[in-house]
């Protein structure tokens, strides 16, 4: 047989309320902790950010940082200047590659063609045309230079354009064309 408890409905009803109250209290405590913790966390984070900002300002204000910044700015200015000059140099390099450059053998041939009593004052070369100015003790040295250049396989159209006698020395100008040996 079963015992009859006339107060049982009141006891069960009371237990349901306690569970609801506990759930409400736990939720309220968690919400209260979150509401209090969030501003505290933000406050601590804000102080930490201010301290980091002040440390960075102090680092930037130091003499070492200013010196490094000046070096960096100087290097940046040089880099900008190099960036401006680089296209010019690249174009010049391309143009130089287009031009046939005298090799050592041609230059050595010119040097070997110079007689003992003759010296060059200037030597100009544009494309394949060359102009030589110089001084000689006598006309035979100029003629010898012309002859030496003629017998060479590198030069054509050799022409002495000017000979002038001044103070015992002959000034001369000689023009010739460098052959395309390739």
C-alpha cells in the first residue's frame, strides 16, 4: 500500500521554484560578472595601450632613433635619385651596346703606327670616323703615321687635312674611317 501524503503537491511545487530561482541566480551572477569584467578589461587594456604608446614615443624621441631615421631618409633620397637615373643608364647601356666599340687590337694598331718623333694632342672618335690632332718634328713623321695606318687592315679613307709649321714644330690633323671588321 501506498502512503498518502497530503502535503506532497506543495513540496513538489516548491522544488520547481527553487530550481528556477537557482537558474535565475546563476544567470544573474554570470551576467553581473560579465558586465563588471568587460569594463575592467577595457580599462586595463586602455592603460596598457597608453603605456605602449608612451614607450614608442620615448623610443622615437631618443637620439639613436633620430639618427637612424636620418640615415633611412638619406638612403631613401639616394634610392629615389637612383630610380630617376636608372632609366637613363639603361637607355645609355642599350645605345652603347648598339655601337661597335673599338677592341684592343685596333687601339694597339693605332699606337703601333705612331712614329718616334710624333705625339698626339687629341684623338676623337664618333661612330666610325676618327680625327687625330698632334705635333711632329718633321713632315716625314706625319707621312710615316699616314703610311702605317694605310697598310693596316682596320682603317680606310686616311686623309691629312691640315699641316701647320709653328715654332719649329708641325701641327697636323688627320682623319680616317675605322672599317667594320666583323
